[in-house]
C-alpha cells in the first residue's frame, strides 16, 4: 500500500472510532433512561397496590373466584389477583383481573399467553 493511501485512511479510521464511541455512549444513555422509567413505573405500581381502590378491585376478583383458581380450578385459600393487562391500570375492567393460585400465577409470569388463552381469559372472566 502506498503511503498516500495510508494517510488518507487514517482520518477515516479516526472518524469510525469516534462514531463507535458516540454510538456506545448514546446506547448507554438510552439504557439508563429505560431503566429509570421502568423503576418509576414499578414504584407507581407498588403504590397503587396499597391503595383502597386496588383493595376493592382485588376483593371483588377474589369473591368472583369463590375460593378456586381461575386457571386450574383447584380450591385454595391463598389466591393472588393477576392483571391480564396493564393498559387500564387504576381503572381495570372485571375481565382484566383473574384470581390465581400461586403456582398458576407464577406460570403466568414466566411466559406469554397464546391468543387462544387470552380469548378464553376474556370470555371466562
């Protein structure tokens, strides 16, 4: 390679390195913004779970379940109320909440329900 070509490549290499550094910095900043927004959403959700409004909604979902898990049907005294969607958080419809045993609740959080499961949830709640 000629020295002229090498001299022409040096600025290009520097520019590429600077672009990569800037891109890494922007990505790190965006990640931090997403983390901060997530922490704020989680804190607001925890506050909501302590509100009288939520307690009323929760109690209503538990009464509708009549002591049985709405997924597996087993009778249990330790039902938990699961949000099928968070779109209407604070103004949930009856069909947005489902009383589940701890095992079914854990299962719900480990995977996304299929479209058929979502339809069945909507129809049975």
